[in-house]
């Protein structure tokens, strides 16, 4: 953390050197005791970061080596200070805004509720307001742990409640009581997927298929004795539950058989892949209505990068939002890498991709009977591979 702050305070320049004598340029720069960071070298170019104080000596090394230097980005406090020196009025306005925000941050400006489905949000907010959690109340006057316990005791449909301070917002999170479980017995048992039936066990109902038969998804396997009738009962009423269980005509049983899965993948022997390097830079700014002013890192310092911008509202009250927002932009570096694979490598890569796909489809409790890998390559420079899996699993489900 201290290193990052020091780097920001001193300032850095992202440079790109290009020419026929890049190696001479690097040697002269190192002789001048210039330190490079995050270096990337190509046959005819050189990119790196340097401290701002080293830039004048770097230009001398570039002139001697007849290399052109281009500044790709500037980072750090010295550049921010120069930019804001021209905007004194705006800077004063921002200081006033932050002073006001510091004062307002001591109050509760909004209250939100999460986790409720059956208990209306209005009831929870009303009860919380009775306990002192309301807008324009000093936050340091409340013991949120104690208030959470009282809220839980006052609302009978809630078994757990907690309150968290998020800036000027108090977030109330609740867990509601679980209602008695409702169990539904349906009529016919049907095939969940296409398969080859090998075993049928009937507990209740009539078989609609035979062992050794190929069935399709949705086909009836065991027919309910009383037709397609749906019964339900509530676990809270045990007397009615037992009567419905005894009289329910729903089909019951097991139908097990073979099911086949396959996944086909194609991998090039030679291709360009864009990968993330893991390096990131964050830029901060403010948004005033529709205008965005970046304070740090206005542009990405990387040649290729993904940008993700988040905005944080400072204040809100009912339908009113404070017109100033904090903007955070993260630049994540990407690199284009040329990959060359051997045939064995490409096939292994394709097989791993196919197995990852099959893992999502094959049930965890299915028994693997056969596992085959077929090579389907018929194009130069491309490896096409298919993984085929045969399983033994339960086929029967209730029709939805």
C-alpha cells in the first residue's frame, strides 16, 4: 500500500520506444540508472513505466540511440495537480461539496430492507421507525445490534434480523419464518430424457413401457392408477396429509436405464488468444449531472484493456438524488498471445473442454458405463474431437 502511494505521489509515465536500435536505447537508459517497470518487449518496440524524474534522462538516451519515444499515458499526483491548477473554481466547489457530505454522512438518509417476501417492506420500516431507525437521525445515537433484537421480537413472522450501516444508508436484513412444507404428488411418471429402459420397479400404477424399450423424453413410463390427477397436502395438517397419502392415485416406482451424452469441440493448432494479465489500474472521478471529470487515470495506460465503470451515489432521499456521484473506472490489461499447439496438445485441450461441458449435463449419481473419445479431424490445422459417455441412471420423473 505504501509503495502504491509513493508511486502515485511521485508520478509515472507510460512510454513506448520504437526504432531499429531499441537494444542500444535500453542499454544507455540502464547506464543512466533509469529503472523500468512492467516491461514488455517486441522485436521493434519497447513499452514500460518510468518515474517522472527519469524522463528527461530517458529522452537523452533516446536521442543518442535514434529511437522515437511516445508517451502513452501519465499517472500520478504531479499531473493531477497541473490539471486542477487550471480549475480552481471547480476545485473550491468540490471542497464545499465534500465538506457538506462529511456533515450529512453523520445522519441516516435512507433505510432499505432485504430478505423479505411475505412480510411487507412498509411494515418492517414502520416498526424500525418506532425503534428510532429513521431519516435524519444521528447514526451514533443508535445501538444497531440492540435495535435488531427488538425488531425481531416485535415482528412475529421474522426469526432473524440485523441492521448494517452502509454510509448514510441503514440496511435491514431479515429472515422470515418458513411456512409448513407443501408436498405435491402428481400423476404419471414420464421419461426425463431419451434412454434405453433396463429395469422397471412398480410400487403403484401401471407400467406403460417394457424393459429393453427405447423411450423418448416426456414419454409415459408408469401410468397413474386413477389417471392424471394431482393431489397436495400441507405438512401442518397431519390428519389430512395421511388421508391424501393413502388415497393418492399417483404413479410410484423406479425406471432405470441407459442414457447417452456427447460433446464435440474444435481447437485450432495455431491462433491468437486475448488473455488478461492480471494488472489493473483504477481511475477516480466525479460526475456532476451529465458531466464526468476524471481526477486520476483519465485514460487507460494499456494498449489493450477492459474497462469497468461503477458509480456511487452520495446521497438520496425519497425521490431526490444528490447531483454529484463518485466514479470509479478500473482498467484491466489484456494481451494478444500467439499460440502454437502440437496435435497432442490440441486434442487434450479439446477433450478437457468437452468433459467440462458433459460434467454439467451428467447427473452426479449416474453410473458411468462407457467413456469414449473419438477423433473427427478432417481439416488441416484444426483438431475436432467428440467425447461420448454412456450412463446408467434413473429416468422417471413426475410430469410438470
